[in-house]
């Protein structure tokens, strides 16, 4: 087993870990690959273990991150995942080292990554990252943490969330879902909950973020998938049909 880079030369033949194949009519993998191809122009690097599983890290210059942050000259880890039978074998350490090596080689000041006060779905594990030397640079409501590691101990500057994403608020009322194709499953499940909402007589405003500029001015740190209700952040978890119905039941009770 070895770590390999997925790039524009091999992306059409390599799987991308969290979406290995597509069922008929499902475009999850294709949408993610289309998103990656555009990000390669921004300097995105995708490293994975050459196995059929979820063992990968993707990162890019923070100036191009699809996350509303100020982190000039840092690299931003967009997604970092080791799961299943490959956990506990040192692959996370090796992938993280690859990221660090690439960032240093390109003259970055350090690494920044989105996490949370405690482990949350679809966010990197804060316990592991802090064990590896990451520190909290900034916080955003209700539980997001921006973690960083600076390569220069004498550099006291810290990355920060943009103000638009710090408060867990949007000026749009009702159910509002912000999502992107950073995760191959986001659009599929966004469309699913739109149908579920309609079945229950709810409307949902679907806002697909299509550019770096839109992402960096979003009202949420997690632009991959963030659901709001009446202006307040609800969850960043990509909801199944069952979980979304449960959420609607809770909202109905609180009306």
C-alpha cells in the first residue's frame, strides 16, 4: 500500500474515497470530480492511500479555501478522513505529514483546518488534531473551531473566521440550506430533503454555493452543507430522510 496523488491526469480513472462508484442515475462521484478539477487550478492537492477505502486528505492554499476565513499564506485542509479497517495503522499521521511537507515546500506559514469543540459529524476530530499540536485560532457559533499549526514559533499571528460566519445567523427566514459539491453526497441529500419538506408542506430555500467568493462570504464555516431555520444555524450534518423528518417534527412542536 502506498500514498498516491489524485490529479487532473488520473482523476478520471482513480476513485475519490468517499464516493468510490455511482449507481445508475447517481451523479455524486461525477459532481465531486468536476469540483476537484476546478480546484486543481487553485492549487488543491488530493492524497490518498491506494486502496479501496476512505483514507485521504485534500488541502489547498487558504486564500482559495471554500471556507470563510482569514488565513493568508496558510494551507487549508479541506477534508481529512481515515475510516474502517485502516484506522489505527498510522495512515492519518502519514497523510498529515504529507500535507505538512507539501505546505512547507511551497512556503506556507502553517496549516489550518475546520473542526469543533467536540467531535461532530463531517468535521475533523479535534482530539486527534490537538494531540498532533493544533491549537484553537478562533471560534464560531455554535460549536465550530478553527484549528491551526504555525511552522514558525515566533509568528504570533493567528488565522480567524470572517465575521459573516462567526454568529450562526443568516438573514433568510424559513428553512435554508447552503451546500456545495465539496462532498459528493451533499447535493444528493439536499435534493432528498427538499422532496421530504414538500411532502410535509414545508418550503426549503436551496442555496448552492458555486464559487470561492460565495463560499468565503457564506454565513457558515461549513459551506459543504449547513441548514438554517428562521435565521439560526441548525446543523452541518448531511441528513438522511429519517433524520430530516425528525427535525421537522421538532420544529413543528416548537412553532
